[in-house]
C-alpha cells in the first residue's frame, strides 16, 4: 500500500510540472539517449579496435548524431503542433520500450527486413513472444514515462524561437560532425548495424523503407511466358517448405546427434552447401517461387511458380501451418485451421505440422488419371521462440529443454536440445510424406524439402533469425535441401536413385526450375542449369 501511495504522490507532483517545448525536446532527447541507446553504444564499443581518445571521440560523435536527429525531428513537428509533439513522444516512448526488449532479448536489428517480419507476423506468433520480462520493459520504460509526458503542461514558446532552436541545433550538430569527420568513416562502415539500433528512428525509417519497397513492387503480377509439356504422363511433386531449419543440426549434414534417424534409411539425397536468399520467410518464399530466384524484386512482380503451373493445368494444392505466402491462384489453398475444421475422425493433433498430411492420400489418387499434381506443405517447423511447442511429447528425446520464450534464461544445452527435438519431428514428418508416395509404384513422384532460412541459438548473442543478410551468420543462411524420388520417376528421367549430387553448392534458386523439370515443363524462363533433375545441372 505504501508503494501505491508513493506512486500516487509522485503522479500528483508530476501534474504540476510546467516546461516549455524547447526545453522538453532537449531533455527528451537526452533521456532517449540514456534509456534506449544501450545496445547501440554496446555494439559501437565492440566495433572499435581500442577505446582510446579517438575511439571515445567517435562514440561521442555517435551520441551527438542521434541527439541531433531527435531534436531536429521533434522541433520540426512542434512547428506544426505542440500537442502533436507530445502525442508523438508518447507513442515513440512506448514503441521504443517494446523495440528495446526485442533487441536485448534476441539480438534483433530493426532494419527494413526485420520490420517486414513485424508487419507479417500473425497473432499466434505475437502471443508466442509474451513474457513477464516484456511487461517490465513496457511498463517501466514505456507506460510510466509516457504517463509523465502526458501530464506535463507546456508553457508558450513562440514559433520564431522554435525556428531559432532548430537552426541552432543544426548548426551545432553540423559543426561537431564536421570537426570529427574521421568518425564518419567508422560510422559508415557500421551503418547497417548502427542504423537498426538507433531508437526510435530505426523502426520508423525502416518501416517506411519496407512500405516503399512493397508499394513500389505491388503491381499486377506479370504473367510468365507460355510453357509446354515434354511429358504428358502423370507426376506428383511434393514440395515441403521448412521453417527456421538450419543444416547444422541435421545429422544428414554431419551433425553429431542422430536427428534424422528415419530419413537416414529412406533413400534421400542431401544437396550440399545450400544457402537461403534471405533470413526471413516472406522474402525466401518469393525467391523459391520466382524464376529469378534471389534476383526477384521484393514483392514479387511476376506470377509465382504455383500460379504459373496452375494456369497451365497442373493441379496445385497449398497447405500451410505458417504464413508469408505471396498472392497466388491455385486449385486449393488451405491454412491449418481450415484443415482442422474439416476433420471428423482420426484428427491430427492440435498445432503440429502433421495436420498438413490430413487426407492428403485422397489428393494423390488423382495422379492415377494422368494428372500432374504439385502439393506444397508449408511447415511451422522449428519456428521460435517456443520450440518446445513445435513437436508432440514423444519427440522430446533431447533433454533438458527450454520452456520459456526468454531464451537468454535457458542454458545453451537446453536451447539446442529443444531445437533438435523440432528437427527430429521434421524427420518424422518427411518420412511420413515418403511413406505416402512410396506405395504408388506406378506413379512418378518426387519429394523436395527446402527450409526458408536458418536460425541462431545464442551464438554470438543472437537468437531466432532476420539479421540483415549482408551480416547474417552462416547458421541463419545455411539450410537443408533434401530430395526423394520414386523408382518410377527415376526410370522415366533416366536418373540413378538416389539422385546423384553433381554440384558442390546449391541455393533456393534451384527450387523453381527443379519443380519445372520434375514435371517435364519447358518455357523461356526455365533454366536447365538450375534443375537438379537435368543431367547437366551446374552451379
């Protein structure tokens, strides 16, 4: 009770605070520099070779720069409306508190890529990040300071004085920066990392950048040129798109743990040194489904592989326990929740990827009638931070596990154990797909498994994924790429089974053209050198 009385007394005192807008902007910029820039300064210190006088001067320049940016922007807003300035500061304070939590907890860098992740996150993923520590950040660094700002009464300052303050700020800031021009070489060198850590402007500017990229590319999808069939016979291709699976934790790629006990005896081909084109789902899906691969514009531009095949008579079935798919026109598009609603008996367990296989054998029966069928299964896979919710209890083989979204609270062993259990479950799921295809001896069928990107499990203080590609660690870009073929398919394509590995390096660029090749389809956009089923495939 005493605490509440003290808080009540404090808030009563705050109501009596009077401050002119110019002084408020100056103080707000200082407080912002103290409360929210810790990760920025920490990253800056790590990037300096030595913290001597020159290094200290560079740090001071970084401090002055972000102070000047805040004061210039807020003063400019105050020229429009003082009330608007207060509202903006309240919203930025709350937003920065949340952003700081994710930077501290997961090593996040808030560039345009990460903001794209934020805007494409669904409700279930948002709730997966809920943790008491987040509430602490939100209340003490966001809501309470925002309340203090709300209760401050601004005294009048003429617009002329605000303009003078604006120009004085620009003059002083420019003079400092000019006098320390050498520091800009260091700042420019680390711009990608620093730019994603300056709060609140990192998420403001990069949200605008992401929106601009999307709107500039959100034109009507251009149709790809007509394709032709070189083989009229039926073919079934199952493309399984993994989530956050890194090759490092697959025993098929040499991992010391047996995380792929079933696939090890299933006759799959392991495509070596496969890299993703991005570290987040939406972009990786665009790459895999585009004839341009990693060169595809953000937002697509062209119709994706699924629409292309559907338009030419291939039956395309997309089932998803995830999100981030580009706009597409297909025969059937179902989310996991829709599949569960259809279930009446022998229903798959709630929340797990095996829901994607519910009554899929009925779809496969159409292949007997000479149909070409593409089935895409988009996993939830190894999506964090709640790895422990991605697999059924019987797959919890590696123990102890991490059962919190605050991954820093778990030991490295606990986190890796939990993640490896998700890989074990993926091994089971892929083996189930093969088990559905294998008995159909008269059907030419293929399963391809490619992850969207990898995952960080605390290495170098990083967690999850989404780090800018240019500085992303290998664990976020090195992904598994597995292929299984039926004997009928191998015979028809005159290939050895399992599929021989012809190259030393692969990427997501191979997905589009390999699916085309599996169906025996040709067009002006098809590249045989990116088709793993073509005998002359090269890097």
